[in-house]
C-alpha cells in the first residue's frame, strides 16, 4: 500500500507523489486532515495556498509546505480566501524583502495579519466568493479551451499547407515518405543531403551575434531569451551561421529544437548548421515551417541515435538520410507568405483571448481582496 505525499500544488489543484507505508507511519507530525490549509513556504510559489478536500485520503506534506489546522469556530474557506488575497501576497512579499532565500518560516506564518468578521459573515463571504469565483473560473476555462483550439487550428493549417501546397485542385501522388504522405504530383522527392550541406566555418573572435535554438521559438538571438544556463567565457570557435541556414540542436532535435536563421551569427558548437545547396530550390521560411511540424519532429526523432529520449542525438549523416518533399522555390515562398499571414492572424486572436484571461484573473484577485478586506459589503 502507498500513500500520497504532497510535493507541490497549484492554486486550484494539488500535485501528489507516493511514499511507502512505513515512511508514512514515521511522518505522523505531517499527516493531513480534510480542511487543512496548505501553504507553500519555499521557492518561487511561496505563499500559494489550497485546502485539503474531503475524501482526499491519507496524506503527508514535505518540508516545502506548512499546514494550518483551523479551530472549529472559524470558517476554513474564508481564511483560505483571505490568504489568497493580494493584501496577504503583498505582506509575504514585504516579509521577503532583503531575504537571501525564498522561504517563509513558521514564525512569519503565525504573524500573518487576519481580519475576522463574525462567523455568519465569514460563511457568507466564503459562499459569495465561491459562487462568483466559480463563474469567473468557468469563463477562464472556456477561453483557455478556445485558445487551445486556435493553437490546434494553426498547427493543422501549417501541417496541411507545407505538404499539400496552396492549390487544392492539382493532381496528387503518394510521396513514398511516411511522414509526408500525399503531395502534389509535380513536387520533387529527395533527401536532405541533396538540399543541404554542413557548414563547417568557425568564428575567430566570437564577437558575432549569438543565436540559440528553442523548440518553441525556433532560432532567435540569445539576448532575447531568458536563459539561465552557463555562458562560456569566450565564443571563439563557435559555429558561424548565415541567414537561411537550418540550425539543429543535435541533443534536442527530438523535442523540435531547430529552425532557420533569420540573420547571420554564431551558435553553439553542439549545434548542427546546414547551408542550402545552391542547385536545389530553397526558401528558408518554408523549411522553418516544414521541419517544425510534429510529423517532421517525429521523423527527426526516429533517425536520432541513443537509448533513451534524453540522450538522443541527431547526427549530420542521419539528418542527411531523411527524405522530404520539395516544391518549386516560387511555391515554397508562396506557402511561407501565406502561412506568415494566416498564422499572424491566429496569433493575434490567441493574444486577445489571453489578454481576456489575464483580465479575468486580475478581476478574480481584486474581487477576493475587496470582499475579504471589507471594501465590498455583501450583506
């Protein structure tokens, strides 16, 4: 038999892992009961709270979490809501100013200022906010699903356009490539070795623009990314890359960490840099769309070497053996232009939806704060 031990949680839902029965028995001081309020006391999510629900079962907490067990004459849901208010968030932030480590001790928890209206009013506030926040949460959930739908629509549009072209009336043929499927009959089928060749030039001084590769944003400037990874003392000997080169993070190709460079620069020696063969039609924006599709990433993964996913490597000889479909250069450009326009429209819609979600989240916080601090009277 195993019992859950809470390691961390979101504002709405707890996340649990499991410990053996004997460890559970040795942790009697950290056992939880329904109605306990959990508070994150370390890390970036310090101050985040949730209530242990009825029927949660036997559970313990780790040293990163504290719990409050409320006396019977107080309303647990009122107190939990009060602890979620910006008033308390600001208090915790104030307590942390100047601290060398993100941590909140039991003494600080005991000194959290609370406002206690009469018990009937505590219940009325909790019931009122439960109803109002549930409606806001429902709106947020609907908008989140809507944004997700547009994201799926965008990916489906890219997937179809890069392999079927823009003219849906042209005759089609089987490409003979599993990850591509049917293509327009006049498109060429070839291998990457006929489209690309490896660029082997290295930087002498390392003072060129440093580019990095992400599975989310493709190839971008390192200066534009919030990267906390170790930076080398010198970038001498880094790989040179030119506008239009396909850059692949050899170690993370299985995650889709690849894309085409939009400017000249340098990149990590661990990356693969491939320049276009001048004898084949090539529009780098088309290949940026094509090779970042889920099917293309699956094919990159299939051709990578390694035992487990975290150790897979896509070496140049294996990349060169991958087969692909090749439209004319004019059509590659037309496809990229079309997708630039359509994806920008979808991105704008998603951005607007996300802005609505953020406003609702802010409204939720403000509502809780104003009600529990008495700025809004509900009686």
